[in-house]
C-alpha cells in the first residue's frame, strides 16, 4: 500500500508503468503516460527536430572532455608512481595509498555530484567539477612530501569523480534519440585521455628522471635521499622533475577546459530537469534558446504543456490528489512537506518494483567489479609492464613508448562499442557480455607470457575490450532510468564502483610486492563477475526509450 502511494506521488503506477492518459488523447504515443512523461515526450520531439545542431555538438565535445580527464589523471598516477616512489622513498605497499587517495576522492565525488545534479541542476555541476579538479590539479606537482600529495590527490579525485555520471546524463538529455549511439561514443575520449597522459609522460618522465633512466653508476636505481647515507648519490627533487611537469600540464589542461565550459560556452539547464522541478516556462525558454543557437526556430510553447492535462491531475495523481513531479506551477506552490514526499518517492524509484530493483542491484554489482578490474589494471599494469620489460632488458623509454601504442587501441574499442550500442537489446547486452569476458581472459593471458611482443599485444587486447565494455556500460546506464532519478542512479552506481576501486589497488599493491601475476588474477576474476551480471540483466531495460 505504501509503495502505491509513493508511485502515485510521481504519477507512476507501482510497477513504473504510467496510469494516467489525460491530455492529448488523440495522440496514441501518449496513451498510458504520466504527466511528466508526456511533457518529456514533447521535449524529446522538439530535440529530435533540432537534430545534431551546434549546441548538441558543443555539449558532446565538452562532456567528452570530462571523460578524457577521468582517465587522464587515472593513467597519470600509474605512470608517475615509480618516479615518485624513487624520489620520496615510500615502499611498494605504500604506493597503493596514492591510488586509494585518488579513488576515495572519486568515490565521494561520484556520490555527491551524482545526487546534487538531480537537486541543484545540471548547470552548476557541469562547471564546478572542473573548477575543483583544475585548482587542486595545478598544485599537485608542488609538494615535497608524500602526505601532502595524497591530500591534494583526494581533492582532485573529488572534482573528477562527478564527470562521468554528470556528463552522460547531460548528453542524453540534449541529443536527439536517433543519435543515442553518441552516448557510447563519449567513451572514445577516455583512451584519448590515456594516450595524451602517456604521451606527455613519454616526453617528460624518462627525460627528467634521476640520472640517466634513473640508474646509478652500478646499474641500480638511485635511492631516495632520505633513505641513503649523507654524501651518497640519491634521487632528489631537482633531478626528478619529469613527473611534476606531467601533473602541472594536466592541471593546466583542466583549467583550459573549465574556461571553455564556463566562459566560452553558455550552458543551458536541462529542460527535463526543469520539467520535473515544475519550471515549465523555463524549460520552454531553454528550448527556444537552443534553437536560436542552432540557427532555427522552436515551435514548442507553454500552452502545449498546459494542454496535456486537466485541472485535477496537474495538482496530483488521480488516486491520491498529492503533488507529482512535472506538475508545472501547481507543483511549485505545494507545501514543504509535499515537496519532501516527492523527493523521498523520487529516490525510492530505484527499487519501485522487483524488475527495477533487480536492475539496480545488478548495475551496482557490475560497476563494483568493473572498477575493481580496471582500477587494478590502470594502477598496476604500467608498473607490471615496466618490471617485466626490465627482466627482458627493454629500456624505460621504450616501455613508455609502448604505453602510447597500447592505449591508442582503446579508440577502435570504443568505436566498436558504439556500433554495438546502436543495435537495440542484443547489441548492448551481448556487446557487454563478450567484451567483459575477453577483457578478463586477456588479464589471465598476460600472467602466463613475458616477451616484448606478447606484453604489448596482450595489453592492447585488454585495453581494447575494456574500452568497448565501458563505452556501452556508461552510455546505457542513464538510459535505463527516468530523468528525475537519472543523475542519482548513475552517481550511486559510480559511487559503488569507486568504493571498490579504493580497495582493489591496495590489495593489488600488496600482492605485487610478492608476486607479479597476483594482481592480474585479482583483476581478471572481478571482470568475470561483470560478465555474469550483464547476462542476468532484465532485457526490458536495454532499449533506447527514455524520459
């Protein structure tokens, strides 16, 4: 009975199917839709008529920058950790603190920004995440002690953590429905970020390392000055600036992107956010502003929204008479307690019935073990590859060159994911099943072979399928949920993933201290859990329909 009341507040039936059919009864597509869904359908039609105009492409590329920075930093920490450890003198198990600190910030950022984006709106979150990551990112290369670096790293992670749930939500709510494959294509910016980070590292880290390649006269790595006797050669700050240059450069890139988002481009608040907040007039104005930006005329009017419903259902649901989301000015005039009920019912949409509860739980588990797997891979594969290459006498500079080659191959992985994404039902679900399974297999294969060709080839395979899987997963997740809960759903899923990504590198670095292959088995096993979860997903949520 309580579930029925909660669903009624939102204008939804207990099984998330709409119960009202008033307004525009001559439009069969609106039959059975709730008031909010009818308004969202009009917004969809208006945006479909815009096509991919200048505004939509601007949104796509600026949100893509959020994806890029997510892995720009994640990759950078894996690349600078060996040089940082050599200079500052922390142990191999302690190196896990760097990744744990970053992932703790990502975890907090994913949850806070994911929830806030449905409360304060898309506009503020779109800009503030980059402001935070750029300010703290520019400071990251300055400290001379490990603890200060860990604190700054956590704040950078807090800013970066909101990017994927926010940027996917924003892109979905502005692009036409026949361009939804662009949601998966956003992930192409992630391997671009990895390649950019690897390229900058290749230019700075080997060149500005301690000594020649960081080696002492006897062929051993120079130790940290705090760990060697006075007067002995050591790795100090002045002779090991490469990793600092890398972090300064990435901070400057973040500041530039913030400038593009906040100063150059004028972001319009999401019409669907405004609709479910009862701000119909502002939603109409935003659609007119977008049309003007695209050099066309908008035909949608406030009267079109008003014509969708009669007086009773504009105030509340037919069953309860209570306020519902998307009820225009009548919703804005509701009492504080009525608005609080709307907010609580909105969050409970994640478990409104058995089907969506199953979806939510499986999505959470998928994100947990996806992040588990690729956090270990992103954090430790550079170090593992460096160690394996040292065993077969491959130079540090050549290893950094190989990083670039490996991560370029993530781009075709994303493109294949976007192609599969365009095939409803089968393409999305089975695209994720196949790519996650092959990603796990590649991690196990890497543990069994050690030649230069196989090290590069298997890492290419792992990153190709990792990129393909995440492209489909990140693109599909916001489509599975309605706009009133979309940012929260994506943010909480990302939160669980980030939480696991705090733990996994810590475990991985402890394993790495005793065995090179331990982290590979750990990562591969986690990825296979994702494969099982995707197989169990309810197929009804694999379609491209969204409100």
